[in-house]
């Protein structure tokens, strides 16, 4: 783990001390957010190293389970506290963040270093189709709510759609593990490991780190969620904006950094797989799970999102599909992706809080 990650790990510990000492909520919020970053990185590395020991098939399932663990934990705890705008915004924010910000940064950096970068467009096309299904899962419940405004019916529709999305995601994972759906990235990933001169942890160490990092994430996420309302008020921000921008960056920054590093080393195939795969997982696994968790916990989380969120996901999906359809990228496309992300961030920043859908 990089030295700066160890520093942030210590910062996370400091957040717990600060909370016990009654420090201002904004300070506790900032410290706990910083502390979650290395926890997410440790979960990612432990998952990767366990996959090395248990083989590609079970490793793929493990990655599918823990790929966005930090974001799921944060959103799950926020859901428990009834912070529905934050939860919904974290879902859409993660999707557009991966599709536009992470991919855009990687494409820009890689393009400036290597010019045109090429990759197999099949997996990108597969993820684009999955994302379009996710867009449909947002448009249809919202349209239904507009024409048949029955709260109970909307909740039932949302739960049914969430189950269908989970079924589609399970089919996607199963297909990806078959010879027809498997795109061999072992050579690129192996080369990356060699360049970093990092031997994988043993199975026991990786499992221990995974458990410890997951527990640590839960503790820090609980601290972050407990102070989010006071912190956002002090900053003059809405839960909506924090969920869209702050939570996705905090929960996935280690993975984002890896994607950009790989693109800089002309490994756009793997960088794209990270960005696109994470978006797909949020849309078809994490989001539906949160809907069902809300059903169990008594905080109904419907799939009726703010119109601007639906438009944002739809536009991000469309642009991602256009950029990846030809199997190559360049630095100009990176600029375009980042510009669109900043446009959306500006719009959401100035969106009045009362307009946010609960």
C-alpha cells in the first residue's frame, strides 16, 4: 500500500478519537471520509489476491461481491438512518462518476501519453447494454409514478424491478465466466503486477485483511453517516450533492486510481473493464440490493429518482456507448467525458434542496 494510504488510515483512526472528544461534525466527517479511502483500497487488494488463490471463476464472483463494498456499506447505513436523498444520489453519482470521471481521466492521461489506445469493444458493448437496462429501470418506475401516483404501487413496482435487475446481473456474471463471455485480461493484469513487483498475499492474510477492512469500513461509514447532516449544513451543501460527488469518490478512489494508472501504462483494456464494470455493478447489483434492504428495514427506497438524475444516467450511458463503440480512445474523448461530468456536477450543485425527491 502506498505511503499516503497509510497516512489516510491513521486519519481514519483520528476520526474516531475526534468523535469521542466531541469535535465539530465537519471535522469528524472529513476525517472519516478520508479514512474510508484506504479501507476501500485494502478491500480491493485483498479481493484481488484471494481471487489469485481460488481461481478465475470463484475470483470473478468474489470481485462481483466486494467490488463496491465501501459504497454499499455507506449507502446501507445512510438508508438505515432514513437519508434517502443521500442514498439515491450515491447510486446515480457512482454510475456517472465511473462512466465519465474515472474513464475520462484515464482516457485523457493515456491518450496524452500514447495517442490512440485500442481495446476489445465486446465487453464495453456488453456493459453499455447493461447500463441501458439500468436506465430503463429508472425511466419506467418514474413514468409509472407520474401516471399512477399510488405510493404502495410504486413501492411494489420498484421491488419487482429490483429483483429483475439482480437476476439480469447474475446472468451477466454467469455469462462472463463462460468461454463465450470471457475476455482474457490475464496477460495485462499479470504484467501490471510484475511492473509493480508485488507478490500476492497468502490466502490467510488476504482473508484476514478483507474481514478487517470490511469491519473498519463499517465503523468509519457509521461515523460519516452520523455526521453527514450537520457537516453538509455547515458546508451549505445538500445531501443530494454529497451523495452524487463525495460518496462515490470516497468509496472508490483507490479503484479509480488503479484505472488511471493502467491507462497511463497503455492498458486501456483493463482500465475500461474497471470503470465500466463498476458502473454496471452499481446499477444492477448495489442499487437493487439497497431497494430490497429498504423493504426489509422499513425505509422504502423506490426507483423513482429525481428527473435530473435520470437524465444524467441516460446521458452518461449514451456518451459511454458512443466513446467505446469503435474499440479505441484518444485524449480528446477524455476531455469530452470530463467536461460532461463537470457540467452535471455544476447542475447538481445549484439544484435547490427542496426539489430533491425523497
